């Protein structure tokens, strides 16, 4: 079971920002760092859909947030991962929620968002964490926002496996990838157009 003390040491969560900007120094009038909500198990928000739970979490941060967009969704072992973006005060944010599914009910486990760096062709971040009560099982989240409409593929190069290619639809803005049992950062991220041209790439330092 996912515990709901999100930023607690028990989560053993390591945040790695290998974004198109430099370590969360992002052009945003609202904030220059990521934002995470911390909830206790007793007070964890619940809803009958992950989308509603995500929207509630966004409005808990910014009451006037609008243009909420839901992107990639994954469900692994009854844990849901949902990518999203939204606007607040003309600033664009992207992020993800993690929630535990119990029948038709969803309970928030984790919420994180980032200001989008519009000076880059893609903004992205990585998270490497350890599941509670299973210290040896890790998860690796890649989350990003596409600023260049030419990008149709995102290629993730992991040190422990072959590269993974994410197909980006024409109307897609946010991408999300979950890699269980991974504990190392990406070696490289590469973004390409339909004709195979490299639009963006960054190698881990």
C-alpha cells in the first residue's frame, strides 16, 4: 500500500532535475522551482476519478488556474500516474499526480508540478524514488512538456536497458514515462521530428 506522507524520508524520494533549463531556474513569473504537495494518510484527498483528483490538487495550489489539460496516463499495479498541464497568471505549468486505486476510489499519493521553460524546445524532469515498504523496489518517472510542435518522438536512453521511444501525437503537449525497478538517471534524452531530424537532445552530465 502506498503511504501518503509524500515528501517524508520514508518515501526516499530523490528529485533529479535534468530539465531543458538549468536545475529549475525557469522563466516563470509565479515560481522558479518545482512544487509538491505533502498530505498525511488521514487527510489524503480522494475522488472517484484521477482527473478530478488532479484538478482538485491544481486548484488547491492556484484557485485561478485554468486551461487544465490531461496527458499521458499509466496504471501499474493499481497505482495511477497522470500527466497534466495548466495555466495560472499566464504562466504555464506541467506535472504529474500519483494516486492509489481502490475499486472506483482514488486516493492521492503524490502531486508535483514545474514551471515550463518556454525558451527550450522541451522542458522535462526526472524523479527516482523508492516505494514505501518495499525498499528494494524503485520507480523512475520522466515528465516533460513539448514546446516545439515539430517534435513527434521522444527517445529516452536508460543505463540499464535499451532506449525507449515515445510517440508524440500532433495535439499532445505533455509526455510521461514510468520505469519500475530503475534507480539511475537517463543517459540521454533526444527529441526528433517526423523526418528523423534531431530537434533537441541533452546528455546527463
